[in-house]
C-alpha cells in the first residue's frame, strides 16, 4: 500500500522525503511527480513503506505536521480510478463527444 503525501513544498526532493519517512521504518519507494513543462515537483508524492504498521505510525505522526513551511497531508493512497487510468477507457480515448 502507498501513502499519499500532499501539500509539499515545491523545493522538496526525493532524498528529503526518504530521510523523513525513514525515521518511521523502511522506505521501499518514493515517487515524486514533476510538472512536465517546468520539471518542478507538483507538491505531492507517494511513499511505500515496508509494513502497514509503519504506514499507520507515519500517518499518526506526520499528518498535519509542518515541514518546509507547509502543513503536510499524509494518508493512505486510494487506488486509481480504472476509467481514468486505462488506455482508451471511459469515453473512447478521452476524446470529448460533441452533439450529433
């Protein structure tokens, strides 16, 4: 299971996140999405911990904590919506239908 970490500073790095979350257990993976045009982090990340008990501890400890001048939001990540994530799913390749 992944943790969603929101309201992050745009200056945060993957290493910053690994260092903070490692205080609560083994970090398996950190994903820090960046803006396609600017290359700047988008203000959120996904962190995978080694055990679910570690995830619960992280949420209790860091959700609402101030870090790098921002109040972090930490919770369990929700699965992606299949209609949005599947290729061509939902509305025929994400093209808008206009009237007939």
